[in-house]
């Protein structure tokens, strides 16, 4: 079954990979991933690492996609929309229920993406 993101993907060696250079597609998929996580949240905090996101998006081997995802997450953190815990080996990003980003994500991935574009 094809989903609406299929036009942003290509298949390589049995794995789904985002087409390199398609930054908008990567951002869109990142915000849709975060939107799904917020919708399915059972607690007050949703947290994730860059590795979990890359695995969920199917871009584990794509360094450009990883750099773009990291840049978006850091931009959200810099604006105070996303919390970052840097105590471990890899930073853990978190969204809390009631925060501006959580409310934007609850309204849809497009609304959260607009929050980033508007400058927070």
C-alpha cells in the first residue's frame, strides 16, 4: 500500500531511503514522526534520540538526512521548544505535554513545521 509520503522515498537494497537533497521531505517526515509520537503518548513527556528518529524514518545510512534532522532538532531546542538532555553519549530530545511544541504537534505536523518556520 502506498502512503502519501511515497513520492519522497526510493527503495535501495530492500530499505526505504529519503532521496538525497530533498530537505523539505526530511523535515516533513520528521514532524510527522513527532506528531505520531505525541498523538500516541501515554504520559506527559515524549523523548527520542537522533538514532531512534533515523531508524523510524529509514535513513540510518544517509548522513545528509541525519545532519538535517539534527539541525532541525537543535533549532527547536535553541528556540526553547524542545528540551535536550546531553548527559549521556547521545543527546536525548524531549517534548513535554502543554508546551508550545506539543500543542502545535497536537494540531498537526504542518502546524508544528510552521512554528519552526515562523521563528518560534
